[in-house]
């Protein structure tokens, strides 16, 4: 954590706990303060400061504001600089109603386990689309205009002038050229200078990759729905074309998500696949990852994989989300580890049983049961009182400051009524009052069942689950 120590080794204290700790355990407060100061100093000097300076220089946003500015505002600040260079008038900000459009293509995965999968990733797909097809608000051909030389987006039919280059194309080309020059300089400088250049490269990459998202943001000064819609349509065409090429070469498509393709590995054909896709689509693609084993759930964008390097990667599941208790997250990760590394579901079930028993016996620390949720608007504006909102109101009534964007930690207690009627901010909870059955039924069980139910089809028969799963995977 921050390159210093494991997160479990940090002293934990929250604002409501500090007054009591100050009176009863001053050494705890000292440890907490020292560790946080060390982490902030390390993060600032080793990671953030160089990046913030580079981002501020690129966008023109003051250094003390650039890290807190939303990504859309960073992109917009950069575009305003570019528009000024072109001698263009910057459009005013307008209030618009959100208007949806079809985004990137995502395959619905087949739930279960699959082995030996490679992931092909399109390098900066959307920025490259916007450059290649000159996709920009000022190049869009409107109804009634007669233009002979244009690009036409598939599916949606929006057309864009080939010449002259639009604002987005020129702005992106400048970023791409800047990044290429940084890569060249990285080969010739010492380690200290490399840190500065890598921070600059990161800033350029962030703005470049955020340009497409900015194009679809209704709050953008340069918002034109057709621009985002066309870029998304070209993206879908590229990914579907890549999938068709893969199938023609005999690859099985396992999954795909927006700008990447997961296929069963055929080592002797992988290079040919990459070359064929690049030749047909004109977009650079590379072999990004190689999974020994992947576990797909029933939902898109929720899976876990074991890489060839032995790393466990979890995407979208409760184990990596911020709104589940630590006890649930740790248990799901344990289950995934055992299933992917050992193919042993009987062992996974034993772990599930043991963790459930420990919870019911009161052996799980109270902190492991805290559920964290973010406050997204002033408390008085909530029409529906969710559990975390009720907990936040309790804190406010006790004199604590509750800010929009802050996270509220609460615990569910025993009692009557809805969940929201039985929550308390965790510093004010007596461990004897915790509703342990709630945590078993609504925290531990769901995260395990999500994993085990999708691999149950891989077993030969009950009572021989480990052997059945290994036989299936062999």
C-alpha cells in the first residue's frame, strides 16, 4: 500500500474514533499520524508531484486544482488551449439533458471456467479512430451539406470531412507526437530524469485516452452527440471485425469488452492473428495478457483470472468493490484463489463453512463487518433513505461533519424493521448487537455462491468435485 507496507499493517482510526483514542491511547494516535504522514510524503514525492506538475503544464489548470478536477474538465482545459492556438472561439457551456447512445460492444460470457486464454488489446483504440476518421465536432457534415470527400461511420451513418483536420484530430495528434518524443528521450537519460519523463508520459496518456469519454459528456463545451456515437460505432466495427478474423483462423472467442478480445490460445497462430487484424482494421493491436485459467460469472465485466505469471486478477466482482464488507471481500478472494489455483471446490466449501462459523461465534473483528458507501449529494436531497444515508444522518445529528463525496461506514444491528432502521455508524456499535445472521445471508453467502454456482457445471459428480473439475479442465 503506497509502496510502504501491507494495508492490514496500517493503524486504523476514523474521525469518530479519534477523540476517545486521544484520551485513552495517545500512542495509537501517534502511530496513526506518523504512518499517514509517511504515506502522504512518499506518495507526493515519489508518485504524485511529478505527475501533477506534468498534468498542470499540459492542461493549464493550476497545480493546486489539477488533481481534484474531474477528468472531463482536464480534457476541456487542454482543448481550450488547442482551440486558442487555432484561433477558434471557445463555445460557451450549455445545460443539456442526458442523451444516451450505443457504446462499445461487450460479449456476454459463458459462465464457468476456461483455460489458456490470450487477451488482444487495441492500443488507444478510440483516440486512433478519432484521428484516422477525423472525428470532431467541427468536421461533422450536417444534413443538407454537399461534401464529396468524407468518412461515414458504420451503423449510424454520420459523416465527417476528410479535410481540413478537426480540433480533436489536431489535439490528439499533438498528444501522440509528444508521447512519442518522450519515449525517445527516455532511452537517453539517467534514472532521475526518467522519473520526470514517465510522469509526463502518464499525463499525456490520461488526457489522450479520456478524449473519447469527453466527447460523450453532455456537460462538455464541444459536446456533439454524433461525434461520440460515430466513434463508438467504428469501435464496434473494429472489434467485431477482429472477432470475425479470429474465427476464420480457428480461434474460439471466449469474451470481448469494448477494445479487447479474449480468445482460446493457439500459439502457432497468434502472430498471424495480430497481423491480420492490424492489416484489416488499420488499428494497432497487441497481445496484452495470457491467462492460465479464467472464471466467468453470469454477468458482463465480472470475472477473475490467473495469469501465466501467477498473478490473480479480479475484475468487477465484490472482492474489488468498495461497497461490501471486508469480511465478504476477503472470503470471495480466498474462494477464487482456491478454485483458480487448485481447482478444489471441496476446499473452497470448507473455507466457506469455517468463515461462516467464525462469524457466528463472534470471532470476526468489528471492522471486518463495516459496509462503506459514498454520499453523492446533500443528505436533505435524498428522496429514498438508504442505510448509509440513515447512518450519515445519525453522524450529523451527533455533531460530525458529513460532506458530499465522503464515505460512511455502517454496521447492521439486530432488531425489527427494514435494514435502514437497524444501522448505526460503526464507532457507536456494540459488538453484542451485531446482526450476525444478516452478514451470513447477505454478505458471505452471496459472494461465495456467485463463484461456486458458475463452476458447478464443471464437476463430474457430487462427492468427487476436485477430481471432476480437474478431469474437465484436462
